[in-house]
């Protein structure tokens, strides 16, 4: 009897270990079981889109060009660096405004960026735009239509509005839609929530003027791009572009900068509170940087306990050459909480066809003036 009981316990332990080792498989099975709910959700979203397409639900246009950047999938597809790319492209010739919903901010309604507004009130990504680009206007509003009108009321000099994460916000009729999809998580092989990660059915991609396949590997071949194009199957009026993430050659603090290559001589604590830190980890490993990674959820609000953990981890590093490194988005949430913090910037680069994309954007703006 005792032997049988121990055998059952042992077999139960083996089963637990097996389940733990295959948690991803179980997670996929659980999501597959939710597929009927995805059918219902997809049906509701399809009806909603049809009502907007047929004019039963109204979409508002504005007297200035509105360029929307978004995706079909939840999670990070590179919207922040793409908005930054558009700011770099346009700010010399136009008065640019950026409007975001301000995800996880501790405020409601329309808020205009200023020195009196904190990152907690504003949201980390729009606050990062405000700090990085002093010549543009940045605001947040969960109601994009209301937010655009408030921006134009406050700043009549605005020439173009960039809408961050607004592909599904159909109460605004943007003049140009840029749809992003990650190379390693194409919307073409995904399902709508909750069984998949899509916010709406795949056919919603037909509303896009340009589709950007983001975070591509540097060595992506012509054949691979052609294979992806066949999966996306763009319309005759759509162009598909392939982009990659490039990292800045320097890490920067408030008073200093260091070449990335020099980080291999330092012991580094890397702090990330972003959706997908894997490309950054791969990049630092490729640069032969030895680092200890402290990972936090996307848009994480760093509290006193987090700061204490970070400081203890940093203090435990051996040697005199050591530093704290984070992303630009995380840096604005750590501002005033940690000293001698270095940031590594990123940008979007087009693998090819960048000038064609720029021309499309400029032509859309020029059609208004």
C-alpha cells in the first residue's frame, strides 16, 4: 500500500514536471479552446467595420492631414520608433503634432504636454516624444477625434497630426494609414482574440495605405520578402515595405555618452519594461556586452521596491567599470529615481524603398495644401 502511494506521488510529480515543461503547448491548447469566442468577437468587429464602411457609423475628417500608425495585433510591432521616424521626416518642413491615448497614464481626457505634466499623467511613450522632440506638439486623449480638435483649437499652426496606435479608432478618418506587422509575428497567420492576438479580422489590413513589415533580420533575402508579400497579398493601391530596428552608436546619460562598443569593458545592469526585449538582448549579446537583465512588464511603473532591487543588483556587480542601461521609453519612467542611468536609442530603418515611403507621406500632406 505504501509502495503504491509513493508510486502515485512519483507519477504525479512526473506529470507536473511534464506539464511545466510543456506550458507553452498547454497555453496554446487553452487558447484554441477559446476559438468559438474568437469567432463571435471577429463577427462583432466585422459588423462594426461594415457599419463604418457603409456610413451607418460616422468617421470625422479634418482640415489637416492625419497620419495614423497602428497594427492589427496586440503587443509591440514598433509603433514608437515608426512615429519617431515620421517626426524626423516631417519636422523640418511642417509643424507636427503627435496624439496618443497615453496608455496606463494616471489621468483622463485631453492633456497637452508641458513642463508641468508628469510622465505618470501623460504616459511613457508620448512623454518620450515630448522630451526627445522639443519642436513638436504632443498631447494625449483616449477620444482621438476630440483630441485632434483640441490640438487644432490650441495650436492653429499645426500642419500635420500623427496618430499613435489608432488603426482601429475609426471615428477619425485618417488621410493616410500605416499598418505595422512584426516579421516574426505576421498578422497573416494569426487569429482574433482571445484565441489569437488580432484586434480585428485580417481583412482589416485592406484599409492600410502602406504596410510595414517591422523588425526584419538584417540578412532577410529577396526570396523571403517575396514569400511574405505573397502571404500579405496587398491590393493594387497598397505598398509593402520591410524595415529593421537599428540601435544608436552611443549610450547616453544626462552628462556623458559612451560608444556601444565600449560597453564590453563594463559590467552592465540592463533594465527593460517593454513588450519584447528579445531583440535588444540579442543585440547586446552580439556586441559582446556582459549584462544582468532585470525585466519588468511593458509600461511598468517603477516603485520604491523596484528601485531598491535595481540598486542592490548594481551594487553586487564586481569591479569599478559598471553602469545601468535602459531604453528611452523606460528612462522617462525612471527619471529622478536613479542616477547615472544610460539609455540606448533605437530607430526604424527601411531595408529598401524608404524614399518611396517618404514620397507617399509627403504627397498625402501636399494634397491638403
